[in-house]
């Protein structure tokens, strides 16, 4: 008990710099220690204990009687023609029960969450390293793996296209052509010029979502000829539909059951695992399980788009932006996936949260033979943030103005226009965010502490030397959109039922770790005054709730849960209100009691609910959006979220090693729904941003992935993660969002790399135009 | 899997099953097995052999058991004996790896980035190999360079390292603040009795490289009987000398990556010598 209270107190204290009224409702008068409940309280996730104790079941832990093990044969080449596939040797191995290839796909042979352009199994051409070619089911995982290796594939090697700039002129890599999308955004006067012009070229690397749990799944055939897929899907209904299409089944014959999700900052699960799994289960009539190795995981799932950006900023002598010209080239890999949406975000936010009267942005996303790109949180927005903030630093240097001050002169506010012509109608407290991080005091230099306690770049007992360390301070301001953009039908359905005083939420919104399950419980606690709220496991027999991306579930699924809970509330209160001769609005539920406005009537919620079974289902569908037109104009986004970060870094300028000392974060959150969870989301996002800034880049040579393991792909460790100081959480409620809250996870990811790059620039005087920042880019002469 | 309790039993087990692979901490080997890259016919576990888990003194040398874990070598009592090896052991990875990984394993797997290797090369360590024909000794550099190999049935039993009673430094450059693979590393030891500086650069080549000319040159500049002080310019020149010797040009124009690596090696060598001379 005291441990939990202490944790709550710490979390609260950290956020309390700005938030005052965050006490638990009714905590003051409650005699016994109160468990946090309702909106605004640090309600703990229901699965915390199981997850910390290691008893929480993930897909890799699932078991079924008589299960077979699957293995997938993947292409060792980035680009090759398949001349022949011989599965005979594999099929004849003892213990092998089935081998499937392209020829065994009964339904649609291509799939894709957005555009069906990806073959289930490559058959004529392989387009990226790791593309699936065949799959095997056997009675032992080793047998399956050996059998997959025994499949003889004859390839004719083709030249891989690995430079997106070469993709335009290269032979078509795919029947759909190499250009996936081109957006020419035109806004304002092309002839406008500024007194000061700065140019820059920026390159952003390939970040892998690197979920802590690799892909896994279990497929179980059903007696009716269908199949059930147990997997950590983040978009179960879409996955069901594409699986059913590939299996040649009606959608209701395929059921996706969502298991525990072991980390998801991108789309899960890789269909290249789940489709072979389902095919093998249908083929053998046995349950089939697959648990990917880390290497397969790196090769299979989609990554953040590597991006090349060329910018020209015009400003007047006071540093006010006049015009931004930009060219953005994103590398989609071989298949479209979410690339069109990522490009829209990149183009629309190419100027950042700044007022720009004239903007001309050309964006392209093209196919290559590099590893596939797709949705990773903050996609598009993160790449451009690093570039436009680099430009703001350049402009500040050219004008001799402080970087924060220059940004302050240009910040966006509610009522301003985005370069897409869309008016910013939601709260946009960018100036307040920037001011908050600028004005908070800098972390102390360690000079008063004993020298052996300093944590220098290079780590404890590392090569760092105090004399070569320079400290830099930099700023990043970023923005993301919330919910699907450009006319996506955003809708979620939720059911709330109350039986005998205990409530259950049934909603197909997957809790990927973002905390939707906790939020759903809080909403029901708040609306109905019940303590005991459970969230049902997700499967596709429930109505769809859409993907877990772009902060959707906080908004649409949270909104649906709230509406359903309010409908239950009306059902509960109606008889009493009728008896008292008043409307239900005059009755309120607080602290577990129903009271009338005049206090004359009071009854405990438990008493009122006794013997009743109440159900309600509701939908939430926010206002519609429209696609960007031929000039990149349109009201494409439902909502926007902003963040400002001040980074303080120490750089060993001789070795180029960087340690992020502190990141001061101010974020536009709309409303704090769960302080502890919010803080955790911001810290997680910032840490992913630190990885993108300094170490995370899935390297390829001629399209082949190098070091697809966690030694070669360096995620931030505890020592790499800086102090995250949340200095301000601006609570300006977004009136169109349920509870006025904004999703919090993505925007710190977007902003952190830009802030760190800015700080490294300040420390070294180097341009720092590439992410992740390589040590060679952070080396500087001692007197610069 | 057999678990011998002595070196003799281990040698007997390996001789009986020539296809068997010895495994100590398993931090490299078992990762390869789990990834499906290796499928040893049998394993001979060395974890129960107590005689190689500690060390003993032998006329001015320490005879280190090959089964010493990085965690054990990182402790202060060991650091007082062979400071650079202790520093390398502490830098060798996260605690889970250091608790399992062993000195002998680091040598046997001979990864270019093995952190103990440049230190052993600088110390001119000698490996005591036990095998069916008894014991033999080979310099560590011979094994790492492939000049001499382990024969069937042979094991690294001990590592003989001189006790120099003088400052030693291990430094490495990595991509992150937390434990990481070395981009370049340096082991540097002073040997006042022989008036020598010995230095080896790790991770830049398949085996640690000894810049012998740079060592001799800088040793000749040091006032061994006095304060062992060098001018900053001399330290700088030593770093450049080492880097030029260990990181060749690899064609014209010299690639930016090569230049950065050379600069990194120069800085590490300069700092290592500076720290050794001032500590």
C-alpha cells in the first residue's frame, strides 16, 4: 500500500509543477485509504502485477493440444527473380506436415493494410531482403526451420534499387510503378522572397519499432472450415479482413483474437507471419504456432521511412518566416503500406508549428528494394521536424538571434492557417510550451561533484574526458495529427454492461501499452460511480474499433466508451428520476452515491444497481476530414497536438560521443486523464526519440540488412536515457475531443530528435543534418 | 552435454567426443545456437571446473583461470592486480553478460570487439593450453592471429599475465553511453621494470594491433626515474603515431569513415597514455 502511494506521490509531484487540482475525488473525506479512481486519477493498469511478475501471457506463451510449429523461408536477396521453387526435399522430411508457397494461397494472392500490393508469398520476384517465399509446418520448431532451409529456390539476381533518388528512373520494381504518391503543396506566392535565405539538406535514418516482444501467433482451425488467429494485432478487424481475403473465406469465418501486446509503437503484427500461419492451420487441420526470432522480426515488420529532405527558408530581417520551400523524398521500401499517409503528414507539417505565409513543398514516396517502411508513431512528422528545426537553427545563426527567440517570433496559434489551408481550430499553445521550456533553469554542471561521479559521454569509467566535453542547449518544437487523416472514416464502437454493480467494457480497441484499458475503466468509474470495472479481451466478433494508431483510441474509443456509459447511466437513473418527478440531469453520481440536486434524495450506486443488468452500445465518430487536393490543400486533419523540448547534451568533441543530460518537455495534452500514465507515455516517447537521434538505424548494404539483432541495432539503455523533466502540461481542452484530451505518445517522439540535434549543433558548431547523429558528425575543433 | 569437474575430465570428454564444443559462459556460443547458426553435436560445459574459476600467483605473474567471469575480474581486489583487465571486464557488457561471460570465452570466441583482448595483447599474456598431450603455452597474440590454433581436445586452461605494479588503462569508444560494442578500444600498460610502454588497439582489425614503433618511441621519451611526465605535444604525437600504424588508408581518397576511426584511435591512445602517466 505505502509503496503504491509513494509511487503515486512521486508521479504527482513531477507533474504538479503545473497541475494543482489533481486530487482524487472524495479522497479528503474518505476514512480508509482510497484506491485512485475516475478521470484525472493515477489509476493503475489492471495487468501491472502480471506484467512485472512475468505471468502475463503473450502470444509466444500460447499452447494448444497437438500444435505444429511453423517456419517461414525468407529471401536472402534484396532483388531477384525466382526461377523455381522446389519444396520436395522439405516436404519429404520426417515430421514435416505441410509446405505452402504462392501456389497454395486459395484467395487473394496480394494483401496490404491500405493497398493490396504485397504478395502473401513472393513467386516471380523478391523485392526486399526477408520477403517470405514459403512456409513449413512441422512437429518441432527445429524441424520446421530445417525444412524451410531445405526448400530449394533458384534465383536470378537483379540489381537492387536502394537509393530512392534512383527509383524515379529505375525500371518498375512493382506492377503499380515506383512512385507511390506525389504531393505538390502550393500555398501563397511563389515569387515571395525574404531578406535572409538558408538552405539545408537533411537525412533521416531507418528506425525500427523494435518491440520488446518479437512477432508470434497461434492459428487454430475451426470445425466450420474457418480459422482463429491468436496474435498481438493492433488492428484486428483489418487483419481479419485481409486474412479472410487471402484464405478465400468469408470474413466471419476468420476470427482474430488479440493476445497481450508486447510493445507496439508501429503496426503489429506482421501479416507475413500471420497469413502463412493461418494457411498452414487450414491446410493441416492442426493448430500451428510461430514465434519469430529477433532477426526475422527485424526483417519482417515495417520501419520508419528513411527520408531525404532539402529545405530553403526565407525570413525577413527580424526573423519572421516569409517562405518555406522543401523537397521531401521518402523511401517506402518495396510495398506501399502506410506510405501515402506518412507522406501527407510530412508534407502538411513540413513547416512545423510556425506561421508561414508562403510554402511550396514537394513530397514523393517511392519504392526501393530496401526494407519495408510503414506506420511507426509520429511517421512523416518526425522526419520533417528534424529538418525544419535544423533550418530554424540555421536561420537563427544567420540572423544572430537566439534559437528560442527566433522560434518564438514565428509560433503558430489557434486561428492560424497550416500550409494546407486548414485553419487550426484546436488549442495550439505553442508559445506557452516554448516559453515554459526556455524559462526553466538549466541543469547544474557537475563541477561541484567529485570528478569520478560525473557521467560523461561514453559512460561510467568510459573514455570521456572533462576537458573535451562541451555542453549544448537546443530546442525542438513539434506537432502531430491525431486520428486518421484525409477522409479516413474514424469510428469506434464500445459496449458497457453493468451486472450487479460490476461493469465490463467491451471494445475492440487494443491496449498496446498506451493504456486504453485503464482509461476505459476510469471513464466508466467516472460516469457510473462503480469501482469494479473490467475490460473484456479483444476479438473480431466484437464490433470494430479501428487501429491503435495516431492516438485514436483515447479519442474515438474513449468517446464511445463514455457515450455507452452515459446511456447506461440514463437507464439506471430513469426510474428514480421518474419516481422523484425530475429529469435524470438533476441526479448526480459521485463517490459511489446517487444524489439529487437538492440533496433530498441519496442512494448508493451499489443499491441502485442491485439485481439489474444494464447494457448499452455506442459509437463515436469525429467530424469528417477531406483528402489533400492537387495543390496539397484541404482540411485533412481532425486534431493536432504540440510539444516543445529543450535538450541539454554533453558532447565529447574529440570522440564525437554524445550524452543527453536532460530533456525538458512541455506538452499540449488537452486534459490530464491519468497523471502517472501520461508521464510514462511522455517518457517512453522521449526515449524512442533519443534512440532515433543517436543510435537507432537499421543499416543496409545493397538492400541487405546488416546486424538484425539488438547488439547491432543499439536501443537506448537506462544510461542513455536522460532525465526527462516534464515542466509543463498545458491543459487547454480541445472542445471537439472527448474529455478535451489529446493523445500524448507520438509528439515527444517527433520532437526529441530535433531538440537533441539542435543541442549538438550548439555544442559543436557542426551542421548536424543527419539522424541518427553519428560520432563523426559531432567531432569539433576545440576552439570552435 | 557433459559437465566435467576438472580440466583433465574436460580434456577426456573432448577427446572422447571430437565433435563436442566446450562452453563456459555461453554468451556468444549459446546466442549463436539459439539463432540457429550453430548446432553443436554435443557440449562440454566448463562451469563446474573450480580450478579455472580463480587465480594464483606464480613468480611475478598471475595465473588466471580461463573460467574467471567478467564480473569477478571487475572487482576491486582483481583491479588492484591488473587494473586494465578489470576495467575491460567492467566495460564488457550489461551485468547479465558480465556474470556469465568468461576470460577464456572472450579469447576463444576471438571477436574483434572482445574487450579483454587488447589488454591481454598489451600485457603479452601467455595462454596455458591443456590437452590430451599435456600442457603447452602459446602467446595470446599467436592464437588471435591464427599463427597457432587449438588442436582437437585442447582447452584454454589458464592465462599467465605479468604483474607490473604500474598504471594500466583500458578505454573504448562506443556508440552509446550504456554498454555497447567497441568501435575502437585501447589497452595500455606501463612496465617500469623494463622501461616500456605497451599498447594494443582493439576492434579496428580482426585481432588487436600492437603499434610497436610508437611504443618504443614514446617509452624513450619518458623519464622513468622521475615524474614520468610527457609534454602534451608528445602525448598528441603518440596518439597520431598509434593511429597511423593501426588504421591504414585503404585507398585514395581516404574514406571519411577511416579518417574518423583514425581520429578516434588517436584520441583513445593519447588519453590512455595521459591517464597512465598521471595516475
